[in-house]
C-alpha cells in the first residue's frame, strides 16, 4: 500500500493535528501516512484525532525531538467529509 510522508516538524499546536486530518482525508482505505512532528502536544492530539476518525496508529517512535506516527487509513467515511 502507498505511504505518504508528512513533515510537520517545527509546527505548533494545533497545526500538526489539523494537517494530519487533512492528509488523512486524501487517502484511500489501506493507504498509510507517516507523520513527523516536533510539537510535544502531538503525542496527545494526533492519537486522539486518529481514534476519533476510526483509523489506526500502527506505531509511533521518537528520535530526539522528532515524533513519528505510522497511521493506516481504515475508515472511508472521513475521506469525504470536510
């Protein structure tokens, strides 16, 4: 399945969550999104967003200040919402 990479390093809340939501809308079910963030609040905001949308965080990792989320698109309904 295709993987889309999203570099949100340097952006502050609420931009990482908002931009992740927008990127998820553009994906098809089964596609994956790799999100790179440096905002400490992303560890709360992005998992909450993904839980709400019905999609799945497959893994997350931290390297220094960078947090990486590996997300799978599971819910087709949110793909068509604005």
